[in-house]
C-alpha cells in the first residue's frame, strides 16, 4: 500500500493529510498563532484545587480551564518523581542525575489524592489528552519521552515489548538488548517498528531520548512558575515518527522551513528515504493539486456516500457518535436481500473505518448496519471490521453485532473530533437569498483589479477563484484573463482554488498575504 503525506503550511495553521492509494485516511490541523496543548507536552505545573470526592486535583498548566489529574494517573513511581523535582528546584545550578538516585517505594494503589498532593504544590505533569469541548487537558505524572523505536520512562527499570511483535525469539532479543544498554532507573517501551533493528540504531536513539530528559530537567531549574519544559515535536514530524514505514512514497510540503525540518528527520531515521521529501512550489494550492480538497468536501458532511448509491449518516453527540448505514438507491443483487445487505455492510465497514481515522472520532461509536439474518454473515462483517481497524493507531475495542444489527466500538479519544464545515455561504448575498446577477461577476472582478492596480498601486498579485470561474475567464482565443493582463499589467495571475465558493474570490500580494479588497472598497 503506497502512502503519501501532504503538508499545507499556511500563516495561521498547518494541515497534514495522509493518503493511502490516493485516498484520504487521516487529517490533522495544527494552529501556528495560538497556544496549543499537544499530547506529550511536559509542564512544570501547580496544583489549584483538591477534589477528594473525585480523588483528583485540578492543575494550572496555563490553559483557560484547569487541567484534570486523577490519583490513578499519578503513576506508581510518583514519590520518586516528586523527590527528584524537589532536588532539582532546591539547587538550580547543578542538574541531578536519575542514575544516582534511589527509587522510592510505589504509591498505594488504593490511596487518596489528598495524602499525596496539596494546594499550591509544584508538580511535573504531561498532557495525555488535549482540551475537548468545555473540558481542560487531561494529565498524567507518569512521564514518558517517545522516540521512533523506543519510549523512555524515567524512574522505572521495566523493559516492555510491543504486543504486535509476535516472534518470541525477537521479543527476547530486543528485551535483552535494551536491558544491556539502558541507563539505571530508566524504563523503556520497545515499539513495533524496532523489530529486527540493530543495537547501534536503538542505542543511538536511547541516547537522544536521555539527552531530551536532561534538557527537560535543565528547563525545570530555569522555570519560574507554570512553564512548558518539554515540547512534543511538531505534529507533522510526530506523525512521521509514528507511521513512517517502507510504504511511504512521497512527502510533499509547501514551506521551505518545514521541508528542511522534515527532510532532516527522515534522514535521521531512514537515510535511504531522504529523497522522498519534496518541496512543492507550484502555483496551484497543494491540497487541490493532490485531490485532498475535493475529498474533504465529500467526506466531512453529515451524509457520506461510499458505493453504488449507498451512504452513511453520521451524527455526533457529547457522549457518543452514531452512524447509520443505508443502501440508498443501490440496485438490488440478484442473489437476494441477504447477500445485498452483506455487500452493502462490507463496503460500509471500509468507509466507517476510514471515517474514524479521518475525523479522529473517539469515545463510543454505535453503527447501525443493515439487518442480516445469517450468523455467518454477521461474523464475517465483525472479522472484516477488526481487520480494517488493525491499521488504526488509536486504541480501540470492537464488539460483535447485536441481534439488532448494531455494532459498538470504543476508540481512544486524545483530541477533539475533527470537524470541517463543508457548506458554503454565498459570498455575495451572505445567506439572504438575493445577489447581483452572476453574469456580472467578471465585471465586478475587473473593477477590483482596476482599484488594486490604479488606486492601491499593487502591481503583482494573485487572484484565487473557483475553478469553474477560472475556466470561464481563461477560455477562447483571446481569454478575458489575457485582456486583464494587457490592461493592468502582467503581474496579475489567476489561480483556480477548490476551497472557494462559486462566486467567491481572494486576492494575495507577492508575499502571499491576503488583500482584503472588499473592506477597502466599502471604506471608499
């Protein structure tokens, strides 16, 4: 299966699209202007409020809503972590070494939060779940630093191996190998991609992770109040770290800065694959060029069509997600209703598995499949869904179909469900239902170009318009776009953009900054 990663870097956010066989399967959006809380970030935080009834505390990590830390998320080695933190804060000139510390006994599994923490106390925490809806971030004090092959866990001596590595000989080899190279008082989780890796590769990565921990400790000693002391690598590089494999054919990115960062990381983890990272410089928007925009508009609505007229209806609530499978106007199979239902359900399972990854839907998912009477068919659908979900990186659990044809899935939720509004508000009437005649739209565009060139003195600019409109103004022996260039200069470029509505337009200057021409004209 060929995989491609498309990275669209804009001023306000970065969009990361994962394609498998040209089909969009994962989408991530990362803000660049506002503070974000990413899973894996480590904070020096302060206890805000003790909640004995919940056996938890609310913690200040700098977010508008206090973060939540439950007693069970403190980790068994919390006493060792807190003792180390006190040492680091008491002597800010000398970095303490874990290897020289004595590991304290585990905390009581059945203890209470008030016995361990007090209001105003400084603690070291890590984001385990991003803010969702009205809830603040979810925290853990069981600190871990993730790499591509290994996960480093301070204040632990345990070495664990991913369950997806099935060979007992390989599991034993990796465990013995890591036991021999890991520093004292550090635990390690061996990830699936470490299978068959040489000791030199694992040793190099382990040293890098230990160095990141030492840098974190140094930041703790310099911190004053609530501070981010270890930032998880950018989501783009994080995704590459977690999913990169031999199937990756290309990584396209339209930013020189991100291109160098991604190329350097790929070179670090797999030097032979360095050439797959490519800088995209074409004028057409990168998401339009690789068919991502069109797929987004067809996949993120309430109704999602998938095969021969069949479709899904997806509803979201606070507690769960509900998916209804409908055969629609699909032609009936000559083999009967039962076979027809099985075919629709199997195709629906593929789309459901794709939608869960694409929208990053978490919590409880209830799927109402078309009723099937044969037990073998229900089992076949259940097995197929488990096979499809085997590629999903989020932890999940799938239950067999009930007698009502309903399948229940629980899926790990660590960040808000992805929502993209695919409905387009008319840019001319703004939903009022009345607008100027569409035949006059090109005249309106020309007047704005004239204002831009002759009044604002902007000689080089790019006009983004809907592909249908772009095709209209570029048709003919002497197209309208060429006439504009003769009248207003050859610094005018017209680019079709699938992200815009039919009568919507945007102007950008030579540096890529949007020119709010509508506002300028209204002022005049």
